């Protein structure tokens, strides 16, 4: 059960409270600047579960005092809370490097390693921590859980004995001990432990869930199990897995309506939950709601393209609605993966017979009958019940395939959201967000700010331009422009255009005036007019770096606007503008970006934008090189880490991809945590 397996996360809260109460031992370290104040704010933010924001505060302390252990330690806790276990392990290790006497850092690293499957290393960390805190409840509990996962049952039994000897009223200790006894096959003692846990704490969700599981497995007592699951749901009504479990129980008690309602609600809570979608598909098929069942299995296959159970069930349903062609297509894939599956040949023979291909149908029928007489062998066929360890050792092809399947998910979040305090608080990795590269950087008079990025990025050329005071507004750089909905602001830009019209008509033409008017046109989404003015500005001043930078973006926006307005027959994205159109557009856009790099070779954003154009063209290797160059020039460019990590995952390089996503999240790119979770679960 997920709820049981995540016990090791519970005690981070105690770690945090302990360190906050003991903050006196850190105060003497900070004698200068505001490091102590920033660290305190970060701790408070972490305690309030603003994990992403707290990381930004700890980043500031680390930048000011890079050899100080505490900010790495706190940042490790925040990263664990965001399921970034690799990043947490690295930060905890750094904290230990700079101060090996922070006992709790060993516990944090142990939790991270335990979630990464590094059980021996986790146990070593817990053991080290227990040398200083021999009766720490959380460390003892985590160590016992790790020992049980490692199947070192004697060691786990000894650790539980120490734990429950020191804390005889600790309910979760009895739940963990029950899990150990189940692993050893002692069901009766396990139930006794769970009864004891509930006697101590009637709100022990884990005890109800595990006791329900025992009732199902040992005696098929669905009614008793249902009573326990009802209690668990009362305590944790937002956990989708509990509704899936209860739906199974209701189904076995012939409550079809209740089971369907539970699956519907589970999917409402977690739209990407393949177990809920698959089971609802089976239930819909059973009541002959075939089209909706097909829809559920199709969604499962969008998420897990090699889920052959869903594929086979969808094939059977296609046959039921006389869609023989799609049924055969699904069965072809099933047979390719499971060549000894007689049922697939039989189903395909019936489809082929209905399609009039009698010879092929007869051949499949004979093959089905022959296989049915033989014992089924897996002869190398894929095991669908792969463990988490198998996921860790995925091949590059498997990683790339799984990442690609994520990109095909129908997302119920239409436009990309602008992040605000509410949007970034808590476990942001659980949100259903679109998976796509971060967009190109452009010049803008407006930026979307939040608590993660309060200020826009700095570019020397922009600072130089603003210092001349020759423009009517302040120029900034961003890759997330807000929508301009303020009528007064819009009116100001129309007035600004009128000003430039009058000025240009009565004065000697200057590049800055055309650039200023182009910025107003760009702000008002008049890309064709902006492009004309930028051409003129560059004609007057051929080394106008920012004009080239803006023109590259304007060219893309203008092409897309023409497509949407029907003035062009092209499709969205460089790769979709038709082969010739894509080549021409990419060539002219890339020419402007290369000119920016020529004029300002150390502008990281130009290399980043080049990477984005290369991504659109499908040249991922070159794009990775461009993002790498951007990172070399600007080590805190989180968007470059995110996009490079995205590409690494697309190409199947899981380790490099996760490392980059971890760094991107650390630098405030919120979608990193969502993608991290979906690629590591």
C-alpha cells in the first residue's frame, strides 16, 4: 500500500521542529549580512509547507555562505517533501560534509536513500544517527522499515523491540511491526498489532488500511474490510487509492453502483491514475457500456503505451462494437509481445472472419487451438508487474517511451497557468500540469512575478538601454509574458505609438525610435507592424543586439498569428509549417539568434533561445549543446536546466534528466517537481 510504504516521510516534521527549537546552536555562526534572518524566514516558510519558496531562501543563504551546513540541510528537507530524493540526498551529503555533527542530516539522507531503494546506505545513515540519538522514535521506525524492505527480518524485529520498548504507546510502531509480521507470514500476530494500534489511536489510517488488506487476503471477508476502508476514507478523504480499494470491495459485495461512484471519484482526484481508469473500464465493459469502457482503456494506453492488459481488453471491446480493424490492430501488438497467448489468436481469428479474410482467420484459429493444448510459458515475455527496482534500471528506450507517453496525456489544464503563492504552495508535484519545454525568452515591458522569482533576469544590454532613458517604458526579459488586460495600460501603449508616429514623421529617423514603437506593437500583439519597425531599426543600426533578439521572437509569433488567422496554410510549430516553410522560417529565426550571439557571445538567453528553435526542429542533440552553453554562461538559468532535462528524458537518459530537473526545481522552475514525480514513481 502506498500509504504504508510512505511511513518514512512522517518524521521529517519532527526533524524540522527539533531543529527549529534548537536554533540557538546556529546563531553564533552568523555574524555578518542577513544570512541568519534569511535562514529563519526560510525555516518558517518550510514549516508552513511552502517548499518551493523555502528553497529559494536557502539558495540565497548558500550563495552568501556556501560552506554553511544548515541551509543545505533544510533544503534537503524541502526537496524530500517535493519527492526530489536525489536532490535531497545530495544536499544532505553536503550538509554532512560541512558539519558531520548535524545528526538529523543523517536521518534526512537516510529517508532520501530509502525512497531511492538504497536500503543498505539508508540503514547505515540511521545507525550513525542513532549513535547520537539512541532512542529517537523516527529514526528507529525508519530503520526498522528499511531492514524489513531489505528482508533482514531479524534485524527489523530487534529494532522494533527497541522502538516499542522505549515507546509502548506508539501506534504507528505497532502498524509497522504488523507489516513485518505479515512479511514473515504471521497473520494472527499482525492483526493483534493492528488492534493494539487502533486501541491506542482510533484515527490510525494505516492500521485500518492494513487490517482491511488482511481481511481480504486471509479470509475474503469483504464486509469487514469495507468497514475498515470506510474509516480510512473518513480520515483521508482526498487519497484516490482508498477509493480504488473500496470500489474493489463494493464490487465483490455486488454493489456495482457504489463501485462505479468510487472509481469516478478516484479519477476526479487523480485523473492520471491508471489503476482507477483500468478498473473502471473493466466495470463498464461488464455492464456493456462498451464505448465508455474503450475510452477508459484508451486513456490508460495514453499513459502506459505498453499496458497489454488494457490493449487486449480494448481489442475485445472493439470487436463487440464491430470495429474489427482497430481490434485487429490492438491484437497484433498483443501477439507481438505475447506470441504464446492463445486467446489473442482466437479473438483475432474472429475479427478476420468478420472482415472476410477466411484464410488468415483459419490460420489464427488453428494456432489458437494448438497453443491452448500447451502449458503457457512466458519464454521471455515482459512481466507487467515490474517492481520499483525494475523502473530504476530501465533501458534508455524504456525511459524515452515512458516520457513520450506522458506527453500524449490529455490535460485538463488548457493554458499554462501563471504561478502565484497559492499555486506554488505545498506538494506542487501532485498538480496536473502540462509537460512542455519552457518557452523562449523575449523582451517585454511586463513580466509575471511571484514569490519564487520576484525580479526579472538581468541582461547587460537591457540595463544599458534602460539607462539611456530614450524609451517610454522599462524593458525587461521574460519567457512568461502576462496578458495585458488593463484598459489604461493598453491605452498608454496606443498613445505611445501615436507619439512615435509624430516624432518619426518630424525628426531624423533613429533606430531607437523604431525599436520603441516595435516594442509597443509587440506588446499589443501587432507582430507584422513590429517586424517592419525592427527591420528598419536594424537597417539604421546593424549592431543593435536587442533588436535582433526581439525580431527572432516576433518572426515566430507573426507566423503563428498568420496561421491562426487563416492568412497562412501552415500548421503550428516549426516542424509543422511544412518542410519548406519550416526550413525557411527556422533559417531566418536562427540567423537573428546567431547574430545576437555574434554581437553578445556571453548572453546566455541567446543560446537558450537557440536551443528552443533546435527543439522545434527536432535536433535534440544540438539543442542540448545550446542549453549546456547557456548554463555555462549563467549557472542559475533554471529554464535551461529544465529544458535540457526534458530532452535527456526524451532521449532516455534518465539519470542526467532527473539531475537537471532537480536543479531546475531548486532554481524555482515549479513544473520540474511534477515531471520528476511522474518519471520516478
